[in-house]
C-alpha cells in the first residue's frame, strides 16, 4: 500500500501515555491484546539501548571511518573500505560546451539523457531523457544480448535528437556511462566488471571491460558514439553538483543502497604509486557500505545479516540504507508479537514474510500525527495483515523511530568521518570555509525524520560554529547529468 504522507511533525515519536478517554475508546480493529503496553516494555527498552547512538559512539564511528579511509588509500585491501580510484581528475568547471550523452545502468531500467552545454554564460541550454525497462530474460541472458538491447535503445533515442541539440562539426558524439555495479576501474574510460549484483546474472561479462562491451554493441547498431567517461552513480552525483557549486567536495547516495565519494589530493593516496593526476586531485569512491567498526547492532540486525545473501558484508549499508530499515522494524515487531502478543494471540502470517514491510511504509507510519494513529493502523493491516489497537500502534511508531534515528545518525557520523579525514590532510581547508555535501537517493529525499536525525548528528559532532560551514544539500538526479558533464570534462576534443 502506498499511504499518503501528511506533513510531518518534527516532534518526538516516543511512546506516549494513554489518556483515560483513549483507553476507554473502541479500537478501530477487533483484536485481543494482553496489556501490550506493559509487557513489551523490556523488549522496547532493550531495543533502545542496543540501537542507541550517543555522542561518544558517533565520535568513535567518525574516527573509525577516517582511519579506515586512510588504510584503504595506503594499499589495496588495506581496510573494509575499497577506496576505489575513479580516474576522474577533471571535474566540470562550467566552461564545457557542446552536445553530450549519458547512459545510466544501475537496475531494472536504464536511463538515457542528452544535454546541450553553452559554457559559463548559458550553462545547460537543453536536456532530454528517456527510460527503458530491461526485459527480465535479458537480466539472465548473455552479455552481447544485454548490451545490444541497451545500444539499440540508445540509438533510438539518438535518432530523436531535436533542433535544440547541435554537434560541433568534425566531432563524434560522446557519452558518460554510469555503471552502478562493482567494477575495477582501470582508466577514466575503462573498467573490468567484478560481478553482477541487484538480481542480474549475465553470462560472459565478468572479467571484461564494460566500456568495450558497450562500444562494440554501439558499433553493431551502427551508432557513431564513444564512451569518454565511466563513472558510478555517486561520482556522477558529485560531478553534477560540482558543476553548479565549486564548494561541493563530497557526494552521498542514500537510497535502496548507500555509498559516498569525495575529492582527494593525489599526494594523499599512497597506493597511486607514482601515477600522476593532471589536476593533483581525483575522486575516490569509498564504497562505505562495507564499513563495520563500532556500529550499535541489535539481535535483529544480526538475524537479518545471517539470512542475507552476503552475511558479514555491507554492515553499514544494512544499518542505514532504505533496503533494510523496514525489514529490521518487521523483525522487531515479529519478536514483540511472539513474546508479548503485541497484535493478539497469534502472529499474522503476512508479518512473518521477509521484506513485506518496506521503508516507504515505515516512513508513512512516522508521518501520522493523528490522535488515533489511523494511518498507522491502515498500513499495518494492508501491508502486514495486522489488526492493532492504539497502544500497539504507538509501540510500532516508537520502533520505527528507534531504527530510523540510528540509521540517520550513523549516516551523519559517516559524513563527518569523511570530512574529518579531509580536514586533517588539508589543515583548515574544509572546516574553515563553506563545504558542500551533495545528497541524492530516495531515502534522503523522502524521509524527513531520517534527514533531521542525520543533520542533528553532524551538528552534534562538529559543534554549532563549524557545522555552519558544512552545507548538506539535496542534489536530485544529479548522477545522470553528472555523467554527461564528466564526458564533457574528459572529452577527446578538449584542449
């Protein structure tokens, strides 16, 4: 069910006492509950204690993030964080001119985009984009079949190029390729696929250069276009935001999954081993979802991790990203239903289905500010087959808040860890001036409580004065145009 979100109350969502009038009122759904408010308390208290994020814990997380970043930059495999070199040395400056394309492949759809750039004065003159669904069978087909389908969609899009778009004489169309699967990048325009994820199992691509696969497919389609930049979505977000604002130094994606990247000095990357960056800087893709040091995990996190397809991996991602928050809440509610009859004598079968409760559902739960929490009741009933009274709904709201508060605050601590590492190396060039963190992803965009908890953690860790210089800014769909801008910044025709 998609519940309409009302405007959020930015107050506390902790368990409120039932007033006498509430206690006497008839519940909206019929059910049997054995004094749930009292019997669930020990479980609720334990959940709050195990998932708590007091300032000393956040400081530890920020410090550990910075230390893991250094270890990952020193040597390949030096820490949980891969700290992947993006080979993006030239960031968009605003001077870029011409027609550039972008292709974004990161899930069951791919997006194509074109942009006409007019330099410093006109900036973005025109953009057009299209989205194409990838047939299920191609997700399990051969590499050639998948890339031929993508190149065919790209060719159809290129044919519809209108009069607003002009290719300079004597040049070839160039494209920025956002590829959001694990890749070992070897240059700005090449990268070897490590493995397919997100439900893809395409044969014949692992160990191959994905840019070569796309270039060959474009040739087979008779499409005269070349890839001039291979980027992941986080790097694309940073580039897209940087085009408009020179103070952007970090980009974070908080959606179904999560990642972060930032601008690093080449001389602070020991594992570069003498490779030269033309600008003296490059973007590092942290792959911070793999971070795990000192995180406050509950029994429910451990159970969910053990049942996952990658147990013991991506622990930070599993505590802060949209794919998992709803599932953690569901596991808590199942335990409360079993141990304390939160929803009556039996546990509804639907509630026992993994991932039936999604993060948009718990977000909608937290937007309900009515006295009887009617929307909460409807969501529980429609999504999980649960009938609830007011006291049970209040507990559900409290559980959602505990898990989301932890997620938002840990994400904030991760951001501070990155900024801290940059500050230590640059001696005042980060905290001493305006520094922008570009945010993208549905979780950050659509969940007001999560955003608030993230910002609060950043402010607590940095203090009021320094945090005034750190601007956390939403950069919607920045990665698509960012890839086109990186194609422009790394064009073969750039002098």
